C-alpha cells in the first residue's frame, strides 16, 4: 500500500453525503456511540482514506467523521464528537456478513453498492495488520510499531462481538487490535501509559506492539493500539460472576488484584511525574466534583434527594485540605473496574484499557490523580458484580473490598482504608458518574449506582462511607450528612 492508491475527500466529494441517511440510522444503534438519546442532525468530514479501491469487488474506506447533535440537557454547546469508521463496500453481502450491514447506497459515488461495518470481514482486518506490519503511511494514516517487535504475516483475524465502548479484532490468538471509536486529538493515555509501563518493565500490562495514528490539520489522533493477546484469559467481571453463581468466595482473587493494581501504580509513579495536591489543587478538585454532582442531579432527577448527603463527601475533603492536609497525585488507570482486568488460568492479573472514562475530556484524563481514584473504581465494581448475581451472596462485596484493599497495602505499603475521607469522595464521584452513564445508556442498571448513592449519602441507615473498616481507619474521621 502506498500514497498513490489512496484518495481523500477532495476527490470523493459526494461520499459522506451519500452515506448520511444510512449513518443516521446505523450509528445510534452501536454500543460505542456516545450520543444516544439525541437525534443526529448532520455530519462533517474530518478525514477519509481509501484503503481498498471501491471500484473493485471489495472496497474499504477509513473515515473520521464529526457527528452533530443537539447538546445534552444542561450541557454546553459542543462541536460534535469525532468517530472512526471503517466502511466496507460490496455489491451484496454474503450471509455471514449480514450482522455488519449498514445499508444500500442510493446516490453518489457508491450508488448501487452495499456498505457495512468492515471489521466483521477478515479481508479488511488483514489490511490493517499488514499496514502495521509494514509500517505503512496511507494518506494521513500512520501505521507504526515498536522496532524491536516483528509482526508475523498471515494471522487470521476475528472481530470480538462482546459489548464494549470500542472495537477489537484478534489476530490468530497472538495480537489484539483495539480500535478507538470516539477519537480526540492529542496524546491518548491508552497508548501513552502502556508504553511508559513497558519502559519500566511492568509485566502487569501488555506492552504495545504497534499503533495507528492520523494527522489532520496539524492535529494528531491515536486511532488504535495492537498488543499481545492474553490467550485463554477471562476478565475479572466474568470470573467474579462465575464465582458468585457458585456461591464461591472471591477474596483471594480480589487480594491478588489489589496487589496487581498497586504494582501498576508504583511503576507509573516511577515512570511519570508525581505532584503534591495542596489546598489550591484540592479546592479545584472538589469544586469539579461538586459541579459534576450538580450537573448529574439536573440530568437525572432520581439523584436529587441525595445531593445534600453526597455533597458532604466532597465538603469533608475540602475541610481536610483547608486544615493543611496534602496528598500525592500521579498518573493512574482512570477507569479501573473488573472488566478492565484479565487473568488466564494459573496466570497473573493484567490490567488493560488505559483510555480513562470516555465521557471526560482527554486533557482531564491525563492529569495526575490520587491513586485512590482507581481503588474507588474497583470497589464500585465489586458492588456492581454483587448486584448482578442471580442469587445474592450476603457480604460478598464487602469481603472482596476488604481483601482488595489488603492486597493493595501489601505492595504499596499504604492501606486505602487509612484515608477514608478521600476514598469516600472518590467513590462518591464515581457513583455519580455511573448514575449519569446508566441513565443515558442502560436505564435498567440505574438501581445499581443508586443503591451506592443511598449508602454514600448516608440515607440507607448506614454510615456515609462504605470503605471496609480496619483498625487504622476510625469511623470518626468520616463525615455524615
């Protein structure tokens, strides 16, 4: 592949216009589409590259498209999210590709052809791997790899169909290519942090083998990352639900996962700068938490009765900062939960997907944070798992939470439970985020974070903090509504 076989939008002016009616119907149905619940009002091109000529039996377009929608309730006007699309073009789809159908084009340069989600098709997926293997540049797309790692040709691709906020293709059980769907210009932590951890020799995170970038109008976008595939692995969510279904204890796994988290945090603190958070920085952080709470309450009425109790979690943290308390902040995972952790039978835990919370701005995701943000995310994940069990197992989440904190302390030397005010604030902020996410994307799941909200606000008859207690974390330090 070379520059000569590519065309940009300048030579295919009607491409996006011809796809417009099909994409308006197809995009909102995709799991990774972030703008659900709001109509699509139009599209504007960011970049288009022809990877396989559309006048052949099989065509392939790589598109970066900005999607225009009215702003969400209470949100500021927004120029529109940019999405990465891989559009396959055929005369007609074979039955095996029926789930990938986008639609039949009626006008423009592809009139009379059928377009579809190309990642379902092995040939387009092979094109991407070959481009990475050969370190190709195609139009504004850059396929780059670690020079110390060769990529073997001929690996058979298969698309993973599990629900996720991006798309992944596995190549011969050797590599997995994660393609980011909602893309932003700038340094993406999903590539930045695993590369930093690889330099530190941290075995808990698969090291990137190759990656895809786009350059457009002086801006760089990370589009995908190729990493070793952990064969036979299950994610922590699957493992937890499996043990819950059998009524089995998950404490040993939770403890090992706590150790793995602490190892990654320790390596990140070595690899990248750390900062001290004093009163000024904590004021900014708690103000942001309070602002997110107020915005969430506007968007989700069910949250409003708990706002005073939840606000107290952030106010208590601000009070400690005003008294002179400081904390260390560093780069963290940013969206840690059971689904972001892998373990193969008899193997160690590994952490994946360092993209951070997709709803947050990229610059915010790259800021140093207290490591307890990740800890709080995992504690929330144990609650999610416990609520998802067909048959409740009393005390399961509490046991896992305690074991995870103990494992974390074994490696880091610091038990998260000894900082209950910060831990409660981080867990509250995470629960508020979950409420908004579930209300917008999975309303049936809304009772799960709302049950945590009641507990964290102190409205369920318990203490406001849900952190597992330890002799060194007195409840007297926690603030009640």
